[in-house]
């Protein structure tokens, strides 16, 4: 079975932040993982490449937790695969 | 003083716009250099503070232009206005000893990018033979030296957004110590090219619309271009040759945050501010205006407000602070010089320029930001503040001359 979106997001965070994958949990806080605002922008950049998505600046500013990263990426990937759904939810 | 910016091609236009609170922020045109072919439509944000109505051919011969990047052109144009306004009469002796200190963050990378475009986009195997001399950050200082035939000390400082404040501060210290009888100092930047814009876009600090410093609904910085140059000489020398100084430059303070490459520290900023006050022998209560770094990013504005409160304490309530970046944009390596000119003109004219585009108070930036309309106030002394990425801070102190 292919890797889930959540697993891929956690892997990208671990790789970009250079921390062991087992430390990165969906409910970890940025503080626990030592992620500051510039680290967060680096991670979003790598997530954009991993999933071929574009995260808007105003959305990026709101993200404060790993869970929000997973949810946001899931939303954007779904929207990309099903463009009509995006229009409906906006 | 000379200045070229989004607010106009000379000092008069610059001050007129500042005093009226008029912003030079708008769409970045496609026809700045090679951008047209590269396409601004690739960039997520559309607005900047470009120099409009600029025709290089009216300032330079074709032959000269082939040796100058846009940023170097701006340097010379600002220096010409400064020298002419100061009424400098070049003697052989002065030409031997006058100093030139310029600041630039990106130098001639505009030209470098054209080379990369040829290599990586067009698949060509060569770039223009003058790419190196056009690209070097010291080209501004070099072209100013050739313009006026100056053979004395000349160099360039590159400390990101503090570059030209460091340049002016160093010029002050050289002139004050007697190392040079006169200095031309300032900075220049032309950062509105595709690769540079994309790099700023990736940092997610650029506003999709406009620059609203200290406003709760601020949305980031706006990139600008331009240059400013000052002529600095000892007060006695200026008075002896019968010219009226625009202001006294009295203090320079610098510091390094030594903590984070992009997150600024209020403690570091405050140390540079205190350094400028100490160097200028000024009490905090003598400062009647601060031209803030005020980029309109969350990180800067709250840090800067905290630093001002730390240094000025209760006096903060009676201390007007504005960010003129709301009008001429963030000109990076030219910012310190362009804002020094704004500060000097505020002291000279007895009018404090506003923070434009201010719409909503931010409780974490509790300052009198002179919202949207200039104010008739004769300040005794003023600070101009620059806080660069990399945590390198430079603050200049000026005193009104009457």
C-alpha cells in the first residue's frame, strides 16, 4: 500500500528539520520539534515540492501545528485531484 | 543630498510625496530590464516600489551605460544631485582625499541574472563579457569615483538592509576623525528582477497589496529600488565655505544580534539605538522623531516597537515614529540612505513624514506612528534605524541645524 499523506508529511518534516522520524508525531508542537518561523517556511517549501501543490502565503501564516500541516496538505491534494470539490468548499 | 526612488527622480519630488503621504507603491512594470521576457506573471505578488519615468539615456552616454548596472546608474545619479546641492568645489587636494563609501545588498545581480537567463534558459554557452564588472557590489562607489575624479579612500559595505546606514556611519567616523575632509556616502539597490523577486516570494514576507507598517492588518513588505547619497563634511568646513548644512549628523551606533539569521532581536536593536545616542551625546528626551526600520513584517514591527519602548521608556508616548517604507518601499541596501534623507528633510523642514497605509492599531506596536498625514513639528534631533537580516543593526542620529 502506498504511503499515506500523513506519513509523507511527517517524513518531509523529519528530513527538512533533520530530526529522527519517530520523534515527529501528528500532535507534536512546533516548540517540541524546535521549529521556528523560518524552519516552518522551509518545511512548507519542501511540502510544496513533495505534493506538487502551492500553499498560499495567507494560509502559511496561520499554520502553527503539525496537524494543521497534515490537514492543509490533505485539503490541497484533494482539491488538486478533484477541482470541482475545491470550488464547492470555497 | 541626492535621492532617486519610487517617489521621483530627485530630492524635491521625494520630499513632496513624503510630506503629502503619497505612496509610490504599484505594479512592477514588465519593462524593467530583462523582466519583460522572463515574465512577472510567474511571481505571486505584483506590487513593488519601482522607479518610474526613468530614462537612463538622459543621464548617461550609451558607452557609459554599457558599463553600468541599473544599481550603479542610480548611485551616480544620487551622487550628482548631492554634490551639486552641496556646492562642492573640487580642488586637486580634495580629489586626493575625499572618501566614497557606498552600501548595497545585492549589487549588480540584475546583470548577473541576464547572464544566467542566457545560460540556463536560452541554452547559450556564453554570457556578456562585462558581467563581472557590472555585477560587482562596489560598482556604485567605483562609478562615483570616476564621475568626479576622486582618488581617495573608496569602498562598499554590504550588510543587507543596513548596508547604507553602515556606509553613512563609517563616513561620519572618517570625517569626524580627520581621516577624510569630506565623504560621499549612501547606498543603491535595483532588486526588481525575476530571480530576486522569486527569492523574496519564497520567504513569504512580501505583501500581496501594499506596505502597512505597524498596522494590525499589515501583510508584509514591499520591495523598492533607488539610491540616496549624502555629502558629509565637518561643520566648520561647511560654514567656512559659506554653505548652510541640511542637518548635523552626530551619532552612529551598531550591534549584532548574534542569535538568528532572520528573526530580529529587540535587545540587539536597542543596543544600536543606545550606541547612536551615546555617540551623538544625546539624551533620549532630545529625540523628537524616529524614522523606523518598519518593514511591515510581523517579526520586525513588534520587535522594533519593543526596542523603542526599552530605550525611551516613558518618553515613547511623546515620540513620533514613522516608517516611510510605506511610501518608497523597502530598498534593501539603499534603505538606510533613503531613510536618512527622509529624516534630514524632516528636521530641516519641521515636518514629520507619516506612516502611510495605516488602517488598524496593533496593541503590540504601541507607538505614535504619525498615521497617514504628515505633522508640522520641529524636532530637535532624530534617529534613522536599520536592522538587517543576519542580525546586523545600524542606527544614525541627526540634529536639526538652524
